C-alpha cells in the first residue's frame, strides 16, 4: 500500500512541475499567454487520450503492470522535459507525461481501493486524493525553489522528480501481488486485444446519473480552478500582484494543493453530501474573491481566494472520488473512474484554452474576470443541485 501510494505521488509530481517555469520558457522561446495555455492543455489532451483508450487496460492486465508502465513513461517524459530544445520538443514531453498521468491515476486509484480494507470506500478515497494532491503540490514547490536559486533552472528543476521516479519504479518492481481472478477479468481476457483500446464511456445505473454528473461537474470546476493557478498564476502574480520568480508562483500553487490535502484529511468523516455542498460553495466564494483581487490588486484578497480554492478543491475531489467508489462494482470501477476523470480533466482544457484566447485579445485581468464570473455561475448551480439531491448509500446499505 505504501509503495503504491508513493508511486502515485511521484508519478503525478512531474505533471505540475513545469507550472512555475512557464515565465522562464516564455522569455527563452518568446511565447505568448495563449502559447502557454496550449502547452498546458496538450498535457491534458494526453490525459484524456489515456483515459479514453487505455483506462480499461487495468481490468485486463491488473493495476500493478499498468502503474509500472505509467511510471516509466512519466519518468521518460520528465527526462525529455529536461533536455527540451524548443517548444515542440517540450510539447512532446508534456504529451507523454499526460498519457502516463492518466494511466497512473486510474491504476493507482484502483490499486489502493483493492489494497484498502474491504468496503471502506471513504478511506480509499481519502488516501487516493491525498497522494494525488500531495504529488501535484510537491512538483511546483520543488521545481520553483530549485529554479529560483540553482543554475540552469530549466534543466535542474526536473532532477528531483527524475530521481524519485527511478526509485519509485524500483519500488514497484519489488511488489508481488497475486492476480485477482474475477468474472470481469476473465471476460476481458477473452475479448480481443484491440477491443480494449476502443474508447468507451462507462456510466452508472440510470438512478445514479444525477449524483454522478453533479460529482463529475464538481471535479470539472475544481480542476478548472487549479489549472487557472497552475497555467497562468506566474503571469498573474507578476502583472497584477507584482510578485516575481518561480519560487513565489510555485509556492502558491503548492500551498493550494497542500491545503487541499489537509482539508481532505480533516473532512474524511464528514458525510459526503455535506462535503460536496461545502466544496462547491467554497469554489463560488473563491471565484468572487479572484474577481475582487483582479480589480483591486490586494494581496490579502489573493490569499483568501487561494485558501477558499484549496478548500473547494479538496472537498469537491473527496466527495467525487467517494461517490465513484460507492457506485462502482469491481467490473465497472476502471471505466467509471475514467469517465469521472475525463469530465474533470475537461475542466482543465476548455476554460483554460478560453482564458489564453481572451488574454491575448482583452488582457489577462479581463480574461480572469470573465473566467471567474462563468465559473461562479457553474459552481452556484452545482451547490444548489448537491443540496437538493439525495445522498448515495454506501455499498451494502
């Protein structure tokens, strides 16, 4: 369990590592804000492709082989990022990291669910989301600190992630878990190999469609808010708050994710519906505070916005992951988790691409206000929908 958790944390570490480095890439390669959002979303397209085409391979081969494969690919992607010589080579590295990230999050989530105590879906969800957000936070924090004070930042910032990736790969190959023999696994084994690669969206039973979509759209909103900070926070902090350097932007991104993990641990015994309502409500407040920050340039408003974003991100992800674990059967878990993650990751693509397009035409400040106003409306509707929806019972109830 500990080695799988460590592998997941290290695997996602490289995904957000580049965030505080984007201003440096802008200076070296003379990139626009829209170029940065394109680079950022190429990673997300890699994740979506992985979830659509590779997510169900975990049912066929088991979580451990797929987790090993994902970790190897993400480590190679980090290595390519280190030696990237132009925007195109860097985009290729981000695409590889995205493909690996989808494999890692799906296979590790299923693995920790299998290794956790039988029936304890909330514990499995807490461990999964905690490891994921911790890894996402460590990447920009370590990368930003190294890039601030160590020579050759676009090379040296990736070294810790590369070394930890090699350690995690070794750790995974020391694990020996007997293959699970289930009807689902046998059925998948009989199917044609190529059939497993065809994209297919798995949905819950019709009676659970409403809570599933509420939880998935909560992930959409939470992922979108984090992606705003991850892709444009360095430019935002420099232009509006007059904060400079990768250490400051990396620390702000990491703080959101570390606080998100803390809120998840604190709320692990809170009823799932209450977590959803509180999380979506916090995202409403965070967007309003970000609008106020853009208008006034006050640092304390920015800090409040980051704090409420962390609260919303943590509770929304905890509620969504717990919901999927409650709904899923052993046969549907990989597909349902992939469907949930696909909706979430769309929140990192569609709004952020719009942000980059608006930034080039209207300026960063106006783009952020339009983004935040739109997300305020979405999360307000989600808060009301979560409040008026009956809770999903735990398995066996």
